[in-house]
C-alpha cells in the first residue's frame, strides 16, 4: 500500500524554468492538498482540491498552478521558478466526512532548489 | 482566524525522561486536533487525533495528548522518551470548509533532541 507518492524527490532548477510536481494517492481519498514547508514556518497551504474537478487557493498560491487530473492525481506547477520558491513541497490527501475527524496522509516530499 | 501555537521551538530531554510538548489553538467551535511527527527527510506521520469524547487520547509509539478546552490546549506527552523519538512534532487543527473538505492549520513545530 503506497499511500501518497510524490515525484520527483529532489530537483534543482534555474530561475525562470518551469516544472510540475506530481502527486498520486491510492487510498481513494476525495480531498488532496499541496503544502510548502520552510524552516520555522510549519506547513503552509498552497492549493487544495476538495474533490475531483475542483481546486481552491490556500494561503500562499502566488506563482503556482494546480491540476486535479482525476481522483488519484493532483499536480503542482511552477510556471517561472523563483529563488523564493526553494522549499520542501508536500502533497497530502484525506477522506472528507462530515461527522468524523479524518487525518491527512502525507507523501515524503519534494525538495526543490531554485538557483 | 484559526491558529495554532507551539511555543517551544526546540526541546532537549534525556533518554528515559518524560516529555511534554505544548500546543495552544484558537478556534471557535469544537476543534478537530492532531499531532504529527516528522523524521528527517520524511513526510508527516499521524501520532493521534481528537474530536470528542474522552479528553485523554492515546496514540502510537506510546504518546498521549490531553485536550483542555478551558486552556485551549492539546499538549502531547510521553512518560519515557526513547532516542528514536528525536524528530520534529507538529500540532494541527482542522475545520470544515463550505467547499466540502477540511482545512488544516499547522503550528510551526517543535524539534525534539534526545540525549543518550
């Protein structure tokens, strides 16, 4: 049972380059999320998708776009990378239920450096 | 606005000593509360969660947490720390969005160092 799988695990980009971070979950969860983690700042939500076909901005969406390709996959795209986007990116998923506190399941992260 | 505060950035304890990591939240309704652990180079792993019922919650790896509504706290405890517990610990609160999912808010984390 793989859970949440993120690719790639590491990436180095030059300023202005573009790339897409991939995320897939095999738990049939309806909701998926992208976070960035920076030292001393915890996890900050970039975008989320409540269900297939929907996406919404989180607290730090500028410079990013997302696609909920299907129920399993949720990708994050950097169109023109900037050094300020150097970070560790985590994808997470959860099954939303109105009467239940479901935790998130996390991937192992993508470590992205932008020179 | 909802928020989570972990006042201790770093904590160092000796192996075998007891541990308490503090978490305070700001949320109007009954909160969904979580503690996660992150080992170096890894994602976050759920330790325990709370929504309602018994205010003392048991989790994995011998951890427990106590919900105190009057203090808006959800502190994590372990009676005897092992060297393998060295990691970063995150407290989180979740609320339901009108879009039909949860929004999770994380604290900034507490890094635990364990001395042999």
